[in-house]
């Protein structure tokens, strides 16, 4: 059997573009023993993968060299019966950018029985949703009385974090990089206020939107936004560090002392034991309409490179997903 796969054709010179990837035919091996033949249905793209392109290895995972096929979380369809899996079953896996593949059954997690679009299993019910929930609910202990600030609030994780905080009744302020995205944050996502980071000084903008301070900062970027949040956090405030794409900046930690702040990072893979609780709670919120899937879809395996470049450039709403027809 033949498949189509996307591979790294050039090490990016700066930010990755669609031209750094190419598509080729690939031979799919016959399944052995209990192995399962699966077809790709949806592929979720992650910005963190960019740091691995041409690198020897990073905190996000091993390096990706020219000729290598990257992997992402994906929705796949079982193409033949195998053990407890039946042809037509849908499952989540961490798999290569390849239309058809073979994997061991323990690499597959059957989709939970939840109403909603299939894309939700890569967004609000998927890896980014689980990341947002782990940071916001489990680590950050969000409460209805909190004023919450979320950076990169129109992105995959950030858009989920905003919705989860609103689902428990918190007041939410979201940060993004354009007026279009701030309108999405307050309109589609239901945040109480939004900030365009290009409109001025980070600290002044946050103080204007949060005159009474904030109680919880969900940090997806680091840099000047983290510095600003530390100055505006109320006594006993909390910082949840999910991402640091902008680096630490000129970090002044004195507010952590004077305001008795709690600053905690997390790695979502260390909290897999919480997934059932996450799926039950957020699946219920999805059924009730308290949260929704926010995603931008590109159609076809040939558009993976284009979709990844769009993700890095900040285009699209929510998570960038590639849909592959079988």
C-alpha cells in the first residue's frame, strides 16, 4: 500500500515557510501481529515543533533533520479489525505527517463518546484543551471570583484557556496581536476584555483593562507580558507558565515577594492520570454549549507545509488543523 507523507526538505532560514516542506510517496509496511493499519483524518499542528527543525534536540523533543517526517497529534481511522479495534473506529494518536500508517494498538486512544465536531478532539477535547485545562483548572485552581489574564488568547491553547476560565465564571482578559483577534476573544470566546499587544506598553495596557488587578495569569509567551502581569497581580495571585516563546525578558521578581505570588510551570504529559477527569468535565461543558471548538482547517496533505507556516505567522483562529480525505 502507498501513502503520501510530508517531510522537511530544507532547514528554515529564520521562520519556517511552506517551501521548507515537500510531499512524497511512501510505502506502507504490512501490519505484523496485533499492529493496526490507520488512515489519517485530521492532523493538529503545534508551533513548538518549529524549534526542532534542524536542531539536535530541544525541550519540545528530538531534532528534525532534512528528510525526516514530523509528527503531531492526529485523529485516525482504523482501516482493518485488530483486537478490540474495529474497521471504522476513530482514535487519537501521536503520529507522522502521513496519510496511511501502521502502529501498535497501545499508541491509539479511542475517541470518547462526546457530541461536537470531530475537530474538537484536537482542540477543546484534544492535546491543546488538555494543556489549557491542566494549567487553568488543576495547576491554576481557577475560581469564579478570579480575574484571569491569558496571553496568546486566540491561539490553540490560549483560546481553550479563555473558555475554560469563563466556564467556571471567572472574569477574563485575553491578549492577542491584532484587532481581528481581540474581537474574536471577546465575541466568539466570550472574554470580558481583550488587549492588542501592538497598542502600547504592555504594563499600561494591562493596568487599563484590569484597574483592580488580576488574580491568575496564564502565561503562553513570557517576555514583557509576564513582566507586566507580575506588576498587576493581586496579593496571593498565581502565575501558570505554559509557554515562553518570548524568553524571560527583564524579569523583576520583587512582586512575587511583596505580593506573595505563586509561580508554577507544568508539563502536560506529566498529568496523563487526569485525562478522564478532563474529558468528563470539558465534555459536559461542550454538550452544554459552555465551550466550543475553535479551529482553522486546511484541506489536503499537500497543504500541511502551508498550514504550518500560517500557524507560525499567526494566521487563523484557534488551532490549525489539516483535514485529509480517505
